[in-house]
C-alpha cells in the first residue's frame, strides 16, 4: 500500500510566521501535490512537482512556495502566514494515476 | 460553470439501502475517473479508479462511467453506518501529469 505521511496532524502558528509543512511518500512516485481543502470550496491545487527540484504552480499558489530536494519529500512553505491561510492541507503522490493522499495537516493561523 | 459538478447533499439513508452518488462533467478530454471517501478530519482515501468508460465492481461498490453523457456514478449496496463519510469524485485528462479536477463532495449519512 502507498503511504503518504504528513509530519503534523494539527498545527497552530501566528500571523507573519514562516511555516513549513512536510510530506513524505514511500512508493518512489514521480509526482507530488499540495492541496488545501476549505468548506464550500473543495480541494484546490496549490503546487505540484513532476520530479526532484521541479515545481509547477497550481490554481492558488499566491502566498506559498514549495521545495523538492529529494524524490520522496515535498515541502509546502507559507512565507508569511496570514489568517486566510487557516485550512486543511493535503499532500498527495502518484506515478501517473491515481493520486494517494496523506491524512492532512489542519493548520490554524492566529 | 464548474468543470465537475457534484451535489453536496447531505444525503441521509437507512442502513441497508442502495446509495447512488453522481458527478457530471463538461470536459470531454477526461479519461481517468476516481472516487475517494473522506472521513471527518482524515485525508481522502481512494475507493475506485476507472480508466475511460465502463463499469468496475469492488465488493459493495460499483463505479460507472458514461463518457457519452459525461456522467459518472458510484453505487453502494447494503450501505452500512461505517459508510458515513464525504464522497469525492475526481477526474483527469490524458497526459496532464496527474492533475485532478475534484467535485465538491457529497456528504453521506447512513442511519442504523
């Protein structure tokens, strides 16, 4: 079974902080993704990566950056956290299809 | 108009009922179709995965894809209280590196 592990289930940070969300997959997948999920808005793609050191903007990249230094690890960075970034963040990986998700990080920005 | 439309519900059924969940879409390029189940405060879990048209069955779950009507369905037979969750449809065109387009999700409650 594919395992996608997100480092934190719950996280509370302050406005203006730099926040790191980590994701690791164990299936040697080429593709990794970061989404946020909000009530009424569904899942929205923030960034994705096809390979090490590669990144592509998704639908809502503003305020975020990513890092993929190793194939198994994909990090999401909130450069200066704001209250409107309070959300559930989901990481996924895939070789092509289908995508497999982690359990999410519920992030609160105070 | 959204690329993928899914009735958000909520949908409430008695235990043992047959449940039908549906999504419609507008992009004829979609080739890969998925259903995910998401329990509260957890990530989406892959339930069914279908390439192109046709039916796929796995235990109590059946996925159908009708590309001519741009319509996909998930049927749950003999529904159980443990099936209470949000069900998300997702789809992707060929060669787009795995990007998925999701429906809004349907919240299902199965009452004992």
